[in-house]
C-alpha cells in the first residue's frame, strides 16, 4: 500500500510544533524533515552543537502527534552550491562528513531509515566536480549501509545531475545509490515525463508537487507532469518507499505563488485516486 508523507518545510511560517500538529490534522502519518541550514526548525548547526539535546527536542515535538519520520533531507549550506557535498575544498568536505555522521545518529534515534542528500553543484571544473560528487555519494552509501539506512540523492536544477542522462551516469558510477525523485526539476527544464519514468526503478523516495515547462512548481490545474504514468508504474513495481508531498514556499523559481495547504490536499487526493485506478486495471 502506498503511503504519503509531507515535508515540514512546506509551511515555513509555522513553528516546528505547529507544523507537525498541522500535518497530523491533515491525517498524515509521516513527515519529511528538512535538515537545512535555511530551515530554522531543523538546523544542522544546532545538531552539531548538541546532537542529544537537539534530538530530544525534536522527539518531544513529534511524540504528541504520532508522526513518524519518512526521510531526513540533509543540506549543510544555505543554498545548494554553498558547502555542497562536492565542494572542492577538502576541509569543507571533511566538515560535511562530520555533519553526515551526526545526521545518521539523529536518524537512528528518531527511527528514520532513509536519508536524502544533494548530488553536488558546479564549481567551475566539470570533470573534477563530477568526480568528487561520485566519491562523496559512494562514501555516503557505504556509511548508510553500515548504519542500516538507505541513502539517496535528489537530482535538481543546477546540480551535476540536472538531466536524466546525467542521473543515469551517476547511478552507473555509484553502486547501490538510490534516488529521491522529483519530476518537477526535469519537467521545468523541458524533459518529457517518459524519460523520467525510466528513473523510477532507482527511486527509494518520491517528491511530489505539480510542475510545468519553465515552472518548477505550479498549481495542479497547470500541471504538465504525467502523474498517472508515475503512479501506474509505482503500483506495478510494488514500490515500497514513501511519496512525499513537497510544495515549498520560497522566493526561488516562483515557488511562492501556490496555496500550499490547498495544493497539498488536492495533489494527495489525485495521487490516491490514480493509485486506486492502477490497482483496478
């Protein structure tokens, strides 16, 4: 049975406790945590200052809601190129690994078995940037295996994996790497859903929101993503990961023009309907 989660960072104007309570009110059983330095509710810097205290506070907010954590999405910098996983500075990469270790401890304590990271950004030297990205992804996969967690990358606009061909190349380069797959990043840049469907066998987590050519995030009425094809394939393949509703509200790529409450509810119902249709075929 397909299960749905929702990103905590969909509602950035609410406190952590308010967001978790809202998701429970919406009858979600799972939440995705954005461990982002730009997300004041879940800051990697606070995790590093005191892992135990940070974790205890998070668990105290989770407990009354009954929500379980589907994914911890780690981003060490304020934007994707800042403190990226493939930063050319070895000292930055070493610090990132320290943060990653703390994030693994955090996941273990709160009962989360899935962690997402970004693949890496462009830093002016294409071959070097890609090689470091591969090295760091392989290291993270290995660490997660030892911790009995699943590691995935989310290919995105502006990354070393911003098109499906590059994603397939990365998957071929890093054994056991999985994807947190968001169709919108590819659709926005003009790729067709058919090409993105080919990545679904590698997905361990799905980010779902409406999107269109030239628009990373749209209302469902303007959507160009083939959610019907996505859901039919997930059902046929007995997909066991979560589908996270991931509308965001940020002044980037026009992602502050949606009513996230309404769009989250509408898209979840649409995906549920499509899943039910797929099971009847």
